[in-house]
C-alpha cells in the first residue's frame, strides 16, 4: 500500500497532468469548427456592384446594390469522429443577360474551439476573393483552415 501511494499514484498524476514544471510544449488537436451561417458577398462587374449579407445593417447600407443569392451549405464529418472535416458551400448569384462578373469577394464566419489541451473558443472569418479581366460564370476553391499561435 505504501509503495502504491508513494510511487504509482504520483506517477499517474504527473502523467495525466502532462508533467510538472512544464515550460514549453507543442500539441496538435483537431478543432471543432462550425460555419455560423453568416456571410458577406460582393460581386463586381464592369459597371455594377452587387452585395448581400446575412447582417441586416449591411443590407441596409448596400440597399441600392442588393441582390439575394441562392445558398446551400452543409458540413461533413468524413471519419465520423464528431468533428467537421469539410464545409461544402454553394452559392448562385442571379444575373441579368447584360450583367457579367469580374470580381468576387466573400467573407464566411466560423466558430472555432479547442477543448483537449487548451480551452479556447474563437470566432473568425475566411476571406475568399478572385479578380479576373475576363468575365466568368463559376468560381471553385478549396482551402484549409489553420490556427497557429506562436
């Protein structure tokens, strides 16, 4: 019993607490990321600006340029670990025959949290932008969300 109390118990306590007197450490953890269903979009053409957002104040500012897009989004968990691995986001902006698109700027808002080694809750955004001299009808993009603190 004394051996258990003096050797084994402190060993497990120090192992579970990630060591005593830890000055610096590195760890990796897959965050819990969720798309908040908030966004801002700007679509520019040669002579027009189209804008829309999920924020009503933004829409009132750009009321002369307001165009409501069709949006579909869902999050996928590829390995069924309870954490999202991918966001599939599709947006279609209705245009008239004489309108064309030269630039797209999109802001998507996310919540981001870590729970295992550090209790961290953030809200952030992703910027997606493309500018081209020739009008386009489609924009595809893939990206990775990374958080690095140093």
